[in-house]
C-alpha cells in the first residue's frame, strides 16, 4: 500500500509539471470531450490508470507496445468506442477474433484490471473507452515517449463488428496506397500515417507478418533485395522457412525495442524496417522526406506523434446517450 501511495504522489507531481507546458498547444475541450471531465466525479482516475499500466509493464515489458496497439485497433474500427474489448459470446461476435487481432492483440486483462480498480472508487462513472485511451498514453510515456493531454467523456459502444475489423485495420501486406486510404477514411492524413507508424519503435511482430521478405519476396524465390543483409541473416535465424516458426517474435526496432524514440525512422533509412508496410515509407516520394526528417529530429517526431495521437483518440467517439458506461469492459451492460 505504501508503494502505491508513493507512486500516486509521483504521478500527481508528474502530471502537474507536464500540463502547464502543453495547455497552450491544445484547446480546453475537443468537440464534446473535455480534459476536466472526471475532475469531480473521479479525481483519482489518472493515477489509477497510470499505476495499472506501470504495474503491467513492470511484469511484462512488451505490454507498453501491446496497449498502444490495442488502442489503435479500437479507434481505427468505427472509432474509439472500446468495441475491441467486447468478448465473444454464443449470441455475439465481436472484433477480438478478427484476423488482425486473433492470437495477436494483447492487454485486455490490463484494461479489465484498471476498470475493476476504477469501479471500486468511481462506480458506473468512467468508460472503458476513456480508460483505454489514457492507458495508451501512459504506456508511451512510461516507455520514454511524449506526453499529450487526453480529452475525456467517451462512451462505450454496445456493439462490435468482426467484418469491420477485418476490413478497416491496415495490414502489413497492403500497399501504402491502401493503408493511407484507411487512415484518411477516419479523418487522418498522410503525415499521420508516417508519424503513427513510428509507434513501431517499440514492440514485436510475429514472423508470418514479414517472413515472405526473407525467403520468397513477391514470388521471386529470393529474399527482399532491399532488406539490410545483416538484418536478413538474423531474421532468417529467428524465423526459419518452416510453418512452425510463424508465431515466433522479432522486434520491430531491434536497436531500441522497449524505448520509445525515433530509431524506427533511422532503421528505415538504413533499409532495416521489419515490415513491408514500414519500409514502403522510404520508397514513396510523398513520405520519404518525412522519414528522413524524423530520423534526424527526435523532438519533431515526439511533438507530431502527440498531435496525431490526439487526432486518433478522437476518431468516431460516442458521447452522452449515444453509448454507455460498461460495468465490465468485455460485456455490454
């Protein structure tokens, strides 16, 4: 208990120090959302979320990337409404077993644990959508990345769509044109594609998502000639040309796997991007200059990532009577 209280004090001091320097960059509210939404109804919220995320990352260093990805997969499918958290039942099919999520998406139990903690102090007050959005921010901060203010007041969806998840989540096998179209359909733009791809500075990918680059690129029977030879050798060891290796893991950014920084872009410049969809950013004249810029400018990347995460976190949100506050994140009330 003493450890938790000490941690909460540290969180309070951190938040107090961070917000004044950022407040001029963002409006007081964002649409129907507000930065002060839970100040009276659940003043402990930010500390509880940060403690829950910190505890999870302490037990599993991969969890920072997993929570960030969980948030993205929620928002990119019909908006940030916590639909990705809904569990399949005999009468309901949600998004968790869609192809991009099945045996891949992680962190559900972290959000459930935070929600249970919040419910004890603030029953039926805070949405799962807000908790997930805050958890993604805290995961980035705890990995050494930037802080950004999160406007709150989202409501949870009463439905989910496996078909929408299959159609709307970008795939590492898709051409950049298709990925960009999926972003722009959500009100994001080409620069958001480049900067949010920088989230791959932390985390891992399963071998099946990039293995064809190692052995049979575009049906050639040979590796991707663009891939750095030393990285190719390492990856062929991690992901041998056997189906049994499909679920093996490789870091998206081998140089700083658990540190949120701009080395992802430096890797792309050196032809050491892991996924085809990432490396494609250097081959398109519309995005290549931005990759070069971020590879040389950590500060610019951090600022732009924060701005893009604010945009992402406000895609298709539900407010007021348009949604509900679930008592348990995996189930509609």
